[in-house]
């Protein structure tokens, strides 16, 4: 089985959607193996989004992810990385995420799209170390 790092971002935590996210993960058949509500240090945020460091929205992205608590979790199961990205939906909640996905059902803006999920085994390994040590 595979592991992936899932974050409920500050917008999702503030809107009370942690339970909804966990519920969809569990109903899909994936398992929760770690869960912690965390304040996000700037250095962790910058390392997490290092691949976007040169993008014009990087500053906003760091401000946003450090603006409140996140629910960080390690999720496990067969093809967990792709399975969670299916549950999350595409990055743009209107143009890309389909109805039935978390973003498709519950979000409007790319900058506040509720959840993060690792995009590859290499990212998952790096991100799980970063968030859970
Ligand atoms: P995540 O990494 O959060 O799971 P993703 O893999 O779907 O999202 P990425 O392309 O890796 O999408 O972008 C990471 C995050 O950066 C997005 O989830 C979104 O919050 C933010 N982001 C991406 N593109 C933009 C943009 N054009 N404007 C504002 N924010 C953006």
C-alpha cells in the first residue's frame, strides 16, 4: 500500500470541513494513520511549496497556508496518492474539479481550495517527513 500527505488548509478548518474531508477519505476505503491539528511555521510552508517559489502567487500562497491551523494527516491504502487526488478534485474548483469531489462541491477559488494531497511518491515521502518528522 501507498501513503500520501493530506492537508485540510486553513479555509477548510475555519469552515468546519475537517470531518467532511475525513469522512470522504474513510468512505473511499482509505485509512487514516496520523492526524494532527497544527499551527504552520513559515519555514514549513516554504519547504512544502518550494516547487512554487518562483511563481507570482507564492507570497499569497505562504500567507494563506500560515493564516490559521491546518489538519495534517497521513492517509494509506492502495493507490492512495491518486485516490485522494480524485477525492479532492482538480486545482481550480470551478474549471477543473468535478462535482462530487471536495473542491467541486465545496470550493470556489483556486487560492482557497480546502485541501492538499501529495502528487507523487517522492512528494509524499518528502511531505510526510516535513509535517510529521
Ligand atoms: P495542492 O498542492 O495544494 O494539492 P494542486 O497539486 O492541485 O494543489 P498545484 O499546482 O501544486 O495544485 O498548486 C498548489 C496550490 O497553489 C494550489 O492548491 C492552490 O492553492 C495554489 N495555486 C495554484 N495555482 C494558483 C494560482 N494561479 N493562483 C493562486 N493560487 C494558486
